[in-house]
C-alpha cells in the first residue's frame, strides 16, 4: 500500500516528456527507472522526496506529490546575488544586542519562515519545527513565564547556577535583560531526532538558523544567536519544558531578532582567521 502511494507521487506528462533520462540519472537513490514508455517510480521505498526529478526536467514534464513544474521558481533568468554581495554580507553581518521598540512586520516574518522550508536537511528529513515569538508582547509573556519558572524552581531542592539565578533576579526587579537582550522576537528551531529518516538533527537546526539570519538581515531585521538557552537545557531542562515545550534531549537553537537600535558603520577584519589548508 505504501509503495503504491509513493509511486503515485511521481507523475509524467507524456506529451512533454522527451525521454532524455535526466530525472533517472539525477535520482541519487535510484528510485526511478527508464522504460520504453518513459521514466517511472520503480523503487518507491528508496524515494527521499528531494524533488530533484521535478527540478531537473527541462521540459516541465514531471509533477511530484502534486507539485507542478509551472508553480516552481524558474532558474533560467533568476537574478541571484553575486559572490561579491554575499561575501560583503558575511563580512559586515553583526550579532545585534540592541533592539528597537517596534515589532517586525508580520508579513515579512511569515515570508521568511515559509522560505525556511527550503533549508537543507540531512537525507531530506524535513523534521524541523519553527516556534516563533513574533512580537514584543509575546516576548514579554515568554520572559514572564521563564522568570516564573525559575522562581518556582528555586523553591525546590535543586540549586540554580549563579549565571542563571542572578540575571533572573535583576530582570524581575526591572533591570537589564541579560538573557534575551530586549529582543522583539525569538525563533526556536528544533528537530524531532526520533522521527523516521532523521540522521543529522543538530546540523539541520544550525543550518536553518543560518539561513534565517541571512534572510532576516536581507529584510533589515537584526539577529543574535542565543546559545544561552542551550545552557539552560543542559543545566535546568525543565525550564524549557515548561516555557517552550522542548524535551530534555530535543536538538534546538534559538535566534533573537527584531528591528535594530544600532547601526554599524563598517565590517570587521577577520579574513586572517581562516586557516586554509589546500591538499593538492
């Protein structure tokens, strides 16, 4: 039953197919087979749903899982950023820790998050969850819940580490937000490491965060990698279970974001830090 359903994912328009075999040759796991009538899904259990067959077909004959070639973004005349522009972005990107009071435009944020579905994952597992706190109001509720969870934990028998307890007390008293830097939003990318086909859960999370930063910066949204919550998961995992719903072992990373309250005049100089070892 499963094989039949998988086979039906791959459809070929006989009027457009020129039987060139490009889709068969580009199928990394050899799920497709070329026959006299044209290509077909011969080994559906091997298919990883990468959609290479849809992308490589020059005549637009392949439809995969209901996704039609005419609805895909064409590559031919697409204006991609130059090497210089991407290189310049990398040299000038900053982790911002000073955010403006205004919220990020919701439509822009939704567009960026939808695009993250295209970030690569190991074996095309596609098992990521994007938990987003999109506004200052939602972040304030999260901060309140986080501090409340810390205070409930302090009433127990386990002592909190100083690096967590002291900033929490300061924040509760109206002091500086050393945890989340007053950010107007936060994205938590997590992976279900137990889902079928997931082979690189932590790498998948990191790659998605890197792509989020790139897209956000292109839209004028500042970002900051938030490794702090990783420390919390290691030391006091129940706090994240209570506030975000993350399990004690869930691979995840958090990205703070918002409109910037600081403008940098130039990039920094780090090219010399790259240790390059060509093996001829």
